């Protein structure tokens, strides 16, 4: 799926290592959706805000990418 925010990146399934939370993240613009949200341009959060709420850094090292 192509990201509805940047129209360039691919939406990946991932897990936040520290919290074990499942998310969806754009590999281009780093927009994040929780797995309970529908991926659209009307929702999603910036990586910095999303990860700060969880006391995590915004580094991609914080994620395990889940292969389909």
C-alpha cells in the first residue's frame, strides 16, 4: 500500500520493541498508524510525537519490521 500522506512510501507493518505495540509506518515520511486505525490521509501521526508518548526515540532501531 502506498502512503496516503506522502504518496511515495510503502506502508510497513512493524512492532515497537520497547512496548511490543503493533503499528503501521510509512518507509518514506515516517507517518505512523496504530493497527486499529484505518490508514488514510485523515489520520496518522508523526513519528516524533507518536514515539515520544511512549518514551521511545524516533529511530528506526526501535522497530522490528514484520514481513508479510
